[in-house]
C-alpha cells in the first residue's frame, strides 16, 4: 500500500477575475521509504502541492490518503494531531524562533502528549551534527546550521514523512549540497519518507524519483 496517495487532486485559487489552477488534477503515489524530489519553475504549484501533501491546506477537489487516512475528511483538530505525529516540515526560511536557542527551538515542536523532553531535543541536534551549538540563538548560527536546527525540529516527534520546501534556496551551493546529503541520510538510515521541492540539480543524484511541476500539472521524470 502506498504511504501517500493523491487521486485527481486540484487546488484552485480564486483571486480576481481569473482562477488559478495551482494544482491541476494530480495523481501521485509514494511508497514508504522513498526519497522524492519535485522540481519546476517558480509559480508552477510546488509549494501548494507540498501544503496539500502535509494537510496544511485542503484541496478544491480530489482525495489525499496518507498512511490509510483520508486527510481531506479529517476534522481540523484530528488533522492537526495527525500532522504533528506523522509529518515534519522544513522551509526555505528555516522559520526558527529568534528568541529561542537551538535546543529550545527543537523543544518547542515536541508533541505535548509524548514523553519526549529536552534530552530528545539534544539527541536530535546531535543527529544533525549540532550538539555543540545547542545554546546558541539562531542569529549566532550560519544559514546551514539554522537549517540543521530546523531539520532537528522537524524530526522531534519521529515523523514517518518529512516535507521540505526549497530547503537549500537560501544557502550557498556547497552548504545546500550538505543539507541535501543530510536529508538523504535521514532517508537511507532512518527509513523516513522524504519529499523535497528544490531547484538544486544536485538532488537528482540522491532522489529515488523525480517529478516536475508545470502550470499545476505533475509529471514524473525518468
Ligand atoms: P511554486 O511553489 O511552484 O513557486 P506556488 O504553489 O507557490 O508555486 O504557487 C502556484 C500558483 O498559485 C501561483 O500562481 C501563485 O501565485 C498561486 N497561489 C499560491 N498560493 C496562493 C494563495 N494563497 N492565494 C492565491 N494564489 C495563490
Ligand atoms: Mg514555492
């Protein structure tokens, strides 16, 4: 059974006179443990697709099944809980809280119902090679280090799925490659299913499958 399945998923934004088909009738199946990359020009619907995959936004039509759950039909509170437990998010701008240390940023994402605590945060930081930076504020960290903190934060509830929206966009190419390698390790060593939207051509070497978005339509590339 696929871990993620999209059937005829569309997202239309109605702003002004002409509706925008940000996602246009998308079918997609992702198996557990796959490392999937999505490329495509700016405005082609990549972020919208990732938001739908993560239940951050709902589709205009179509079905989205994740780990056997029809997430389109879940009530908001159930969806929030499902997301917390199953999906980690990584963004282009890192989205760290500036007044919290690296460790506190990771800790802030812990599911309150779990038994995870500061030691989990420490472990997660060590996992991304940042143990020695635990007490630093984001402003004292390089871009690559900030993104590592964000990755540690995304993993703190042990999600099966990690969604990353252009995680290397604000990094130089060498640091970007290191971050992609780190995501690939999380996939290979920990079996996490990873979907990354990226402009980096480097990801082609690492990903199991490559998709391209164009005007809201998704196509798999060889
Ligand atoms: P990408 O991530 O590939 O750059 P997006 O998914 O951000 O593309 O956007 C796809 C299209 O949908 C664009 O035309 C964008 O302007 C539009 N769009 C995205 N989000 C919204 C929104 N919340 N409201 C209206 N239009 C949106
Ligand atoms: Mg985008």
